[in-house]
């Protein structure tokens, strides 16, 4: 021990440089906050831990929801040897060394080894392959942690040997419980008599991340180091600690729906500037980027449609990329998709077509399929005229024959009315040519901002 450490109180020396989040990490399953559907009494994982029958698992969830904490608690509860590595800095050689140590521990100390691999999605195929046999035979019990969808990032053979548990962001109530436990347990916070005066600001800045909440409190307390107890933490000091403003955004409240509504209306209204602004508001407030990507997928069909068929491909690729990459990089992809969709020609003709068709089905639910369109796999069905008079389109010029494909009572109904926007103008011209004399596609005119036939 050096001279500086000798002159410090024992507890202070022990805590020197240890973050608040680490000092307050719980050690028992009963003290673990949140995720009761995964580790609450009566769940499969809870019973496996309590009965010391732990199997390999993968914990999937955003940062700060307790993946590392849960792994350590499980190891403590089952009295296993615990080894923790990061997939970012470790390779196959490290894994093999740990496996050999686990074999020795099992042989000489009859003790199981839990190997915790943080960010396991960063292991390549060869690194993951090295784990297969020892996970299979129980040499190690693997607990992998990942922020990415393990279906995409973890190889199938390893995935099949593990139970995957998805951990959601902590609720405001969970965050408050974590913080209150810290205020009662941590000696430094107790000495300074720390009190929270603005929980809402802390929730917003934390976005369901317990580590971020505790780090924000710790930085705020450090900023008030010269203030005598009691120390009160409010919005102003939280913003200084987090180095960003509090953006009020209730993910389940009215303001949440107001902003997503403004975003969608901006896309529909072909204003890319407004679209990226409202999207930035959501992202800065901690909105799930997949929620934004999912809404753009819907808009690509509902509001762009066949005016630009590529829009759906762009939106689908955006959602896939967001799922793979995550924040913060995926905001670039979201911006590309949003500006494309906002700038694309618009048509809701496909959306209106299915609405009209559904309404007709509900009004006339018993309409039968015409005989010519019915399948006729048996001789009896052919005798009953199933499929009779059906004309195979590919046998005719231009692979088309004028034929009624609707029930007789609906033969004049039109559900899809293409616009003259973008690519849909070509669709309209083709359909008019094919069905001339049969279907009357309306000529749309602009009238005081409204489309009329």
C-alpha cells in the first residue's frame, strides 16, 4: 500500500475511483431491480438459479438495464467461479485459456465456471465456434450480453445452446428504486445528504438506463462539491452534469404522440427539413430508433405507394440497418430514409384500395368465387364446371385477356384508382390501355387543394 492510501480512511481507499454505479451494484437476486418477468419469483430463470441448475443464457437489451449486474448476481447465487471478458478486447486465445482454467476448476475444486462475455455480438464466427463444445458439455456456463439482436449476430449453433432473455429499458419507477437504494446505501451520498428535487428531468436524461442515472447523479454531486450538506439536485444541475438540455418527451404520453404525428405529417407533406427536425427531437429524447423506422415503413406504402415503389425498399432497408447497427450511427440511416420519403412523389391509392375492398367485403361477406376462377384439382370439380371458361393470360397477345375476375355482382367495382404522381402515372396509363371499354379510370383534377374526379 502506498503512503497516500495509508493516510486515507479504509472505506475511502476502497472506493477511490470506483464509480457510483459500481459501488451500488446489488449482490442478491432479491435486490435486483426490474425485469420481474425474467427473474421474478416463479420464473424459470429464478428457479434455475435458486436450485443451482443454471444453463447458458444470452441477455439481450440496451445499455444500463442490468445485464452485467444480473450475470454477477447469478454467479454469486450459484457459488460459481466467475470470469468476465469483453468481446471487444478478447480473442480465441483468451477464450481457450479460460476454458482450460474452467476444466481445472471443475476437476480439482468441483466448482462450475460462469463465463460472462460482454458485447458477445462482436465475436466473429471462429471465436463463437470455440465456445460450442464447452457450452454443450457444461465445462462453462455462458452468460452473453448483447445490445444487438442475437438472431442476427450470434451463430445458430451457439444460439441453440442458450436461452435468450430480452431485457427492456427500465421504467421510471425502476430508475427511482435504483436511485433511492443508492441514496440509502452509498456512504458518500449519505454524508452529503443528497436529495432529488426533479425526478422527471433525471428520468428524461437517463432514458431507462440505470448506469446513466447514477452517473448523472455522481457528476451532479461532484459539481456541488463545495456546497455544504444537504445537497439538492434539480433540473439545472442535472443538465450541467449530463451536458445537455432536458427535452420533455413522455414515451407513453400525449407529447410523444404529438411529435410522431408531426414527423409523419411532415413526411406526407413532402417537407424533409421538418421531418428531420421532428426526428431529431425524438432521437435526442431517447426514442427507440426502431419505432421511427417502423413508422416510416408504414408511410412508405400508405403515403408514397406506387408513386415511387422504391420507397418501400428504402424503408425496409432502413429498418434492417437500424436493427443491425443501433444508436448513434443509425441516425444517419434514419435521416437518409426520412429525407427520401419526404422528397418522393406521393400517392395513397394503394391504401385507399384496400380500405374500399375491406368495406365491400364487410358489406357483402357471402359473395362466392366465380366458377371460372375456382381451383379444379379433381374430376368431380371439373364436372361441376370449376375452372371452366378460365382463360390463361399468357396464351394471349401482351399476356393479357379482358376477363372478369370479380364476382358478377361486383364486376363494375373499382378499388384501386392510380394517381398521376411519379411512377404511378405509368401504371395508370397501362391499366387504361388494357381495360379500355371495361374500366373507367377517373381523370383527377386539382381543385382548391383537393383532388376530385
